[in-house]
C-alpha cells in the first residue's frame, strides 16, 4: 500500500503543477487579448533628424557556420542605416575552414565602405556569452543588435526597433521570430507552432502587464549600458539570454516586445538538430531557475503577480518532467483505479484536471487564429495541428526531462550549437551536413521502449474493469504512443 500511496501522491502533485501552469497560460491569454485593445503612443527617436540617430553595433556570434555565413553577411550588408552610425562585429569562434571563408567575405564587404570587423578568440570560454562579452569591450555602438547565423532581418529592421530607445529606461527591444522553412516537414511545423505560442501569447501577455520577459538570444537590441549595469554576459548557464534578461529586469530596466516586427529564421530540419536546441533551452531554463528564483522572490520592488509569473516562466522547462511523470504513472494509476474501488471519489476529483488540456487548446487557438485567421476550415486544421504538436511534445518529454534534471542538479555541459542548413525545399539534401551528430544517444532506446509501454497502456483499456474496459486514458496513451513513436523513428532514420 505504501507504493500505491506514493504513486498517487507523485501523480497528483504533477497534475496540480501542470494545472497551475495552464492557469498561468490562461491569465497570459487574458493579458494578450486586453493588450490588443490598448493603443500606446510612445516617444521615439526622430530619424529624420541626423542628430537623433544613435550609433548601433550589430553583433553576429558564429561558430562553424559554413553553410549560412554568406547568406547572413549578404543580408546584414543590406541593412538600411547611416554607414557612419553602424558597426558590424562578426564574433567568430569557428575552428574549421569557415573561419577563412568568412574572413574573405568580410574583406570584400569592407571594400564597399561597410564598417565591419572580424573578432576571433583563441578559445571558446563562456561560449556565446563569452563571445558577446568580448565584442562588447570594443563595440562602438550605444545600442547592440544581436543576430544568430540563421536570422535574416529585413533591411529596415533597425529603423523599426531602435527609435523606441528614446525612453531612457528601456533596456531591450525584442522582435518576433518568423520561420523561413515552416512548412518543410512535420517537425518544422511543430517547432513553429510552439515558438508562435511563445512569441504571441507569452511574450505579449507578460510584457503588456509589466511582467518579466526574456530577450530570446537573437533578433533584438540591447542598450549597452543596460548590459553593463546588469552585470554583463555570463556563461554559467546554457541560456545566457534568459539569465541577463532577469538580472536586467531585477535592476528595473524595461523591456519592450514588438509582436508586429517579424525576423525570419531557419528552423532545425533534422531531429538531432532540434534535440540539441531543445536540450540547451530546457537545461538552461532549469539552470536559470536555480540561479534566479531566490532573487525574484526576495526582490521588494516587483509585485507578487510578477513574481509568480517569473517563477513559472523559469519553470517552463520543468513542465516536461511533470508530463513525463504523469505519463509513466498513468498506467499504474489505471490499474489502481480498477482494483481499489474505494478510491473512486479521488479519481472523480482527478478528472477535473482534464481542464488543463482544454485551457491549452483554447490559448493556442487564439495564437493560431492570429497567424492563420479564423473560420471552420482553419479551426479543423488547428485541431489536427494541436493534436500533432501535443503528441510530439510529449514524445520529447524524456529527452527534455533529462536536460531539466541535469540543470537542477547543476551538472555542467558545453554549449552545443544547433547545426544550420540553409535549406528551404524538401528536395535539398541535408545528409551531407558536416555538423550533424550521427551518434544515436542511449535514451533513444528508452524512447522506443516507452512507445511499446504506451501501446500496452492502450491494450489495457480493453481488458481492465468489470464492464468491458476503461477508455478514460486511451486518448492520452494513444497520443503518447504516437509522440514517442515519432521521435524514436525520426531519431533512427535521420542518421542513416
């Protein structure tokens, strides 16, 4: 009975935490909808007056990006901004032949009159954070725009973002990520779906009420004095952007999120690349919870609601661990439900938590509707996309839970870059990409075993109970079976 009691307690705690997270999302939806009705008139730099145009440095942190460097530099060279007010830093930590090819590209750009410098370090201390910090030492600009190697800002991007810094308390302007290859595959559509939810519902929902948001590592602008005041870039977590964002906001710097300005980028097209990105984000989130939670709680200058949203924001990645716990324990719980009839009242109460899924469904619909429009046809497409997204997201839960546990335990790991491809059409080959990780991690085997485990859970639905089965958890187990099966199959086949 002790084991049964322990299973019930852990299962219940995980369900309650997921429900609390869902309620927070519902509150963000409310904030998002109210923000859409609010029009603000803010003071901005008048770029028609030369003396109001500030000096800007664009930082391009890169590491072994041979497939996208030419595209990146060609795009950045087209940014419309006075040449005497713009500096471009290529912060190049590369260790392969891309270092030399990038040097030649920069040499040719310099001939056109562009102020561009190639900054190379002899080691990768601090990884991306270390490169940004190194560049900041010699940056000429009062404002620092940052773009990862796969981002392609429009030519008027600085003119759309920098003017907001007339507000001297503003430390960061962040723009929304777009997706160059959204429709490349099921995997890219799922990633786009998740990112769109973050860049509409969450960023607007938090920012509109003054809650903490995060600079997303790229496609944004920092005030240089804000970076320095907040303690500069630190490389002790895998998400240096989230870390600096919280340190800056704890020092009362304001952040502004611009939903209507899209900065297109490339989504990972191979599951190993998506895994490396997911691992870094989720482990970094857990590391930052460990680093920043106490500072958020003890800060006397922010509201209780901002603290709650901040803590849940920092715990975002830990939701994968809760999902994995609920998933694995759901099969023993199915057995307990049908063997211990005295627990029926408990299971009636637990059925209430199905509301979590309904809340997520409603919240994400508003995000989807914002991008694709409403109407019955789009709603039906949304239902399929929501089902697919949630299934595959649960399929990633083992991998992401390992990242979260490592983050909370303080296990250190290197910053593993996400391989870029510069691929937009399905016919383009990606298997020749030299940066791909061809090894199959041991946890892929466990993902295969979990696929079989949830197939067994589906089978149990037909044989337990006194009245021909218990199908209450069948849809959940079916989604888990599909999700883990998809992740397992893609992990095996993408390496051949």
